[in-house]
C-alpha cells in the first residue's frame, strides 16, 4: 500500500486515534500557508473558535476546527462553536469550518444554511479531502498526526495540494471526456484553453496521481514503485518536458504499466507530442452557458444577476467560473470578481505558467485599452511599442490559442481579408487596461494610444472612462481631459455612449455633459446641421435616464423639467422617456431600491413647473 492510500486509510479509520490538539496545530500550520493573517487561538480562551484571520480595517474571520470524522460530528461542533461565539460577543459574522469529515455538495450547503440560521456566513469549508492531499506530501505532519513515515513524497491525488480549497469542480458536461480518458490504452495529451477545467477532470479519476514539482530521480522512482498508479499526470507539461522523459525512462526500466497524461495549453500540443510521440490527443472544450450556470449553482451561488456576471466573464471556462464563484463567497475577495481583478490574476498566472515574456501582460493592457484593433493599426502600434514583428506574431498566436484574444477575419470592401484582435471579455480587458494608469513604468499612456491609433480614439476614451468607473482613480484625470476636449472642441456629434459613461464619473462630469447637450439644443440651426435639436434632446434624455438608473440625484432631476419644457416648445414628445426615467428613480431599473432624494426633487420640481405654467 502506498503512502497516499495509507494516509487515506488512517484518516478514515475511527480506530486510528487523532489527537484533537495536534490536529488543530496541523490545520493552523497548513492553512496558514495559503491564508494570510491566520492566528491560532489556544484552547481555554477560544470562546468557540480555534483560530481567527486578522484583517486590516475589518472585523476578523473566525475559524472552527474539529477532528471529527463524521458529518454529524462536524455539524454539532460548528453549531456549538457558533452559539458560544455569539454568547461571548466574539466579533465577526464570517466563519471557516475545518473538520476531518467527508462532505459532499449537499452536506456543505446544509452546513452553510445552518450557519446562516445562527446568524453567521460560512465562507469556506475544509474537509478530509484537503488534509488527505496535504498530508500525502507533508512528511512532518504526516508523522506527527498519523504516525506514518515522514519525508517528501513526489506524487499526489491533486495537481496542487496547497491550493486554498479542495472542493472539487462539478463534472457537468464532462462525461464523454472522462469516458474517453478512462477507456484509452495509450499515453494521452489532454489540452484546452486556460481555465477550461482540464485539471479538475483528471482529479476526479480513480488511480491517477500528479507529479509534484521536480523530484530527484531516485525519489520519483521509489514513489512510483511504491504506489504503482494506473495513470501519472504532469500538469503544465509544456514547460516540464524533462518530467515526461524521466517518467518514460522509469516505466521502461522497471517494467511498470502506468499511462502518462500530459496536460497543456493548445499552443503547446505539438511540442509536448515530441516527448510523447505515441500519445493520443484529447481536447477539454468549453462548456455551454447552461452547463456553467449549473456548476456555479452547485457551488452555492443562487442570485441570477451574479450568475450572469460570472457567465459573462468565464466564457465557457468552468475552471474560471468555479474560481470566481468561490471568491464571491469570501468578503475579502468578493470585489475582485466585480472589478475584473480576479480574472487578471488568472491571466498573469497563465502568462507565467506558459513561459511567455514578462512584457506580455503589459502588451495585453495596451490591447485592453484600444479595444478591437485591425491588423494594420496593430502593426503601427507594435512599432511604437518597439515590439518586433516576429515577436508580435508569436505573442498573438499564443494569446489567441490560449483564449485570451479573440481573432476575427472579415472581407473588406476591396475583397481582401481584414483581421481584427480584441482582449475578451471586456471586463478582463478593462482590468488589464488599468495597469496603464497604475503601473509606475507603464508601456504607454492613453493620450499616446489615441494619437498612435486614430481609428481607436473614441474606444480609448470610452475605456478610459470605464476604468475610472471601475475604481481606477488614476484614470479620472485622463478621462476628464479627454472629455473636455470632446465637449469643447469637437464639431462632430459626440458618441452618446461616451456621454452616458462620462456622466456617471461624478456630479461635475454629469453636469458638463448635460450643459453640453443643452447648449447644442439652444444653438441656432438653419436646418442643414446634421446634429438636430431632436436628436440632441433624445441624447440628453438617454443621459438623464442613465444617471437616474445609477442613483445620481438632485441636479439631474432638477434639470430634467427645464429640458422637457424646452423640448416641448420644439414639438418633441418625451412622455414615454419621462416614464422610464421616473421608473428608474423609483427603483424599477437595474437596481432594486428607489432614489428617494431625486424622486422627491423631481416631484417638487414638477409641481413648481405646473404652477408657473398655470400662472402664465
């Protein structure tokens, strides 16, 4: 029996005694490697909790730990701990539960519901599967806790035993891929774009182990002889070719029968195949939106609008979707889902693991700010950024096959092919674009980009504004500079999208937009001006409706009736639009609460206006 099986048996065997105090120490030590600020609380002074996570300018997160191996015991411990914390007025309403029970999805959701009834929010659960994986590779704690041989171990049942959560990703939509892998008789190359869920599929297979790091030859051989696995997987095989060669050598020398499974990204398949020439190639593709939604719901996310946000960002990648869903359950990381920072970290992880140049993230940031860009403009941009044409081609191909850049080919008016590139999804593009405003040595500036690629000027302005709206304070200055130029010097109609977005940057920005449109409406026209009073009035109502939806108040509704009176004098009927603006103020739009101050101001202004009209 190999060490992985011995650890699993010891944890499952109720006759194998585990000291509760030692397990508390073990849990604190192992979890402390991935959870910053974790501080154990010695017994006797804990008031129901065994550790807490200290956060700057925020209440701590409490942690309960029990060595109970049953769901019933884990539930009882959590309930008594929560009640003790409440009775002793322990600060914080967020909790992490740790136990040695085996908990399925239904049991996890049940614990979350129980915690909620007690007035707490259970943000993470660590059960036996986490500790089985960690103890297989952590010799010190394996020896102290289970009295099993210590020392390093080069194989594990999961790709990364130290990752924060061991809750496996649901295999929705993966039955065919799992069946194909299990029935194969040869070595395999399992490939797919970043976040497609390749690793989670393999982690669900019985008899499969992952090679950890780069172990010495003798250690790897001993562990393979000890465990005799059916399948040995190598994650990030594109940059770990020497591990594949060593596995083949050990298998041949010792007459072992395990199959080698290399896991890689699309652009690495050909190179990996040189190390596994007889391997069969299996793609782990993207899932449908319906399948992704089911996976997200399995992880405890029920709110429809939140699920839609995850679907928009994940783009069929179940790994990304599961990661985002887990981050949403923790208040410390929740905001990173809504501002795109979570996906940005996934991109940076891909860049590092794929062996791409360190400048790749900065290049993506530039593309994120210009939006969809044609090949000719991209070549001009690369020249300004001093990127060689060959390097540009290589990076584009790698990023496109990795699923981070969308490439479209169209036929232009001359019958030729027009190729365009765009970082997707837009939230990821904007998050990356924020690097240009916040990085000390940014590759360029938004002003330079607008000059270098005139065709993308409006897109650069719009995305600069969106970065400001996403909380990038350093983008507010460039956004203001761009828009003041647009509002004061441009003779062409200002794109309504720019006006709408800029009006949400703040009250002063909204006032600038409204005053700009009012000036347009009051300017004389000889009937030949392409930007008519009627379209200007409609644009102004678009802006006001946008402001109403997003809870900017007071001056917007005070200006509204002045606009309507001026519009009515020109024969423009805005009754339907007025109703939609009122509905927005009442909370019937994107938000579920009424903008009371603006609604009251609007009603007061309406009465005043009617009184003036009747007096006349």
